[in-house]
C-alpha cells in the first residue's frame, strides 16, 4: 500500500511538471504567433506609408486591433518557468523580461497607450504617416531592451 502511494505521488508530481512544460510551450507559441502578427501588420502599414500599397482603413483597423490583443496578452505570457527559453527564429526574450518585470510591463502599457491613441488618430494616409513612427518607437524600444538575437 505504501509503495502504491509513493507511485501515485511521484506520478502526480511528474504530471504537474509536464503541465508546466506544456504551459510554457503554449506561452512560447503564443508569443511567436503574436510577434509574427505584429510584424505582418506593421509591414502592411509601412507599405502604405512608403506608397507601395494604397491606403486601406480596414487594414489599419485590423492591424491596430491585433496590436491591442498583443498588448493585453503579453504581460501574462512570460511565466518564470520560461526564463532562458530560446524561441524558434532570430530572437528570444532577454532575461531582463523577468529581472525587470515592472519595466517590461511599463513598456507594454506604453505600447498599449500609443496603439489606443492611434485608433482615434488614424483616419487617412497623412494621419497614418504622422502616427506610425510612435508605434514603431514603442515596438523598437521594447525589442532593444527585452529581446536578444539568437545565435
């Protein structure tokens, strides 16, 4: 009977550990998906700014909506168990995400604020051109501090 309890305790501990690994993998996949979406949407808006594509309000609205989703989800997608994890692709989160969690959260809040303001400002190509640099600065500022190049 004692042996059976030991097996159950060890088995339960293993399952809990596996759950943490699965949750970490889900977080990593979600971060990657959000960042790919951000890049795609920023690229679409940049193409309009550069005159490579015609201005399209629906594309702008969709991009800003996706940026808002990113800002809402990101603070919760970096559990302590994910510290040091390498993402597929060129970049991974820096350990500063966890070491300076307040700063990281503040950067995301600043990004959310700029995106929220952009939603009310961008109504045509000129307002997109005027607003896009602020969005880019927020993205770039976070990337400079809180991500590292793989390699």
